[in-house]
C-alpha cells in the first residue's frame, strides 16, 4: 500500500532510541526525509546514519524540546535546508523511574514538586513548543500532519503516575482542540496512545524485546491485562507504534483528525 509519504519532510522528536527511532526509520522507509531530534546529539546522529545507510535521507537535529527558543531555531534550520515540515511527530517524553518492574516514585500526595515539573515540561510543554514552531509553516502552506505519542495513563489514569497521567491527558485534550482549530487549514492532528512498550534498553527484564511468557514469569503475569498481547505472547513493540504513526501521517488518513488511536494490546478500551 502506497502511503504517499515519498518526498515528505518529517520531524520526529525523541527519535534517538525506542519508539522514536522506529518511527523515524519507518517514515524514512516510506520515502520521507527525516529530521531526527533527540536531546542527546550522539543518539540523533546514530539514527540519522542508520537511515542514510539504508538509502534514506536524514539529518540529526539535537535539541531540548522544553526550550521554545531552541525549538524555533531547530525548525528554522530544517525549513532552511528542506523548505518545509510536512509531518511533526511529538514523541519526546519522559517516563517515571522504575526499578525491577516496580514504579520507583511515591504516590502524589507528599511527593517532591521538583519531580512534577519534569513530567509536565517534557510530556506537555514539549508538545506545545514543537506545535507552535512547526504550525506556522503548516498554516501558511495550508496542510500538514501532527501526531503526538501519548499514554494510556492519560486516558484511564494510573495510580502512582498521577502527574505523568495528567500531562499525557493534557496532550490528548490539546490535540482535540488543535484539530478543531487547524482543520480548516487541512492540518490533521491525532494521537497514538501506548501502554507498556518493550524496547532495546529497558529498566526491567520483562520489557526486553526478546522476553516471552516462557522465559519471563513476570511478563506472563503482566500480559493478563493485555487481551491480544496475551494471545501474541508479547507487549507492544516500537514497530507497532511506528506503523500506526505512518498511517496517521499518510494520505490514507486524510479524513481522520482529533482522534486517539490506541496501540496497546487491548490494555485500555476507553
């Protein structure tokens, strides 16, 4: 199926590893040119090099998305080189610390306010900053796609993840409002919602990409909450998220906006 992404310019934030890396590589595989953003320049450069080695076109654009001035400068540089940004994928985010599969932060009441700011700044204000900087060009050209990666914690709430849940819920509400504002300019704005994701650098063994219920007892227990995940014997993989983003960024999703597509194995069905 041709997704119509050939020649499109995509900015993917937090693309140096995990879900963001998979999104960047998948969009590149569909023919898009990729601006690979990450806070860590070495990670962004590595992913850009991987894309180039596969025959794609990519540039590393390291930047802290919580810094609006830096984001505006990054967008200016991308537009100076490639002329525009057609697709913005807000993937950069921060998860609460976890130890051995258990949440390593306290309940909200009595928690340190310094921890709240980190979750809100990156998971919500990072999205605001990128949309503000990229949106001007999309409005001028009357077209674009914005996809934000959120969490089921923002849809149903998760105990001991109150601030994180709130920040992700804010991103979902922002997406709906923005879809109403920008629709007349042919700009589609959607979310992809994830739950637990297995990836290459997990903090718990059950989140390893090669973990199975047969070799990891904890994973077997966790999968009881994921209907199709239990059937498949795995959690969400980064490629699952990347495929959903590619669809929402494509011409095939022209009439879809203001929606949250869950890629979660059935964990939450709101």
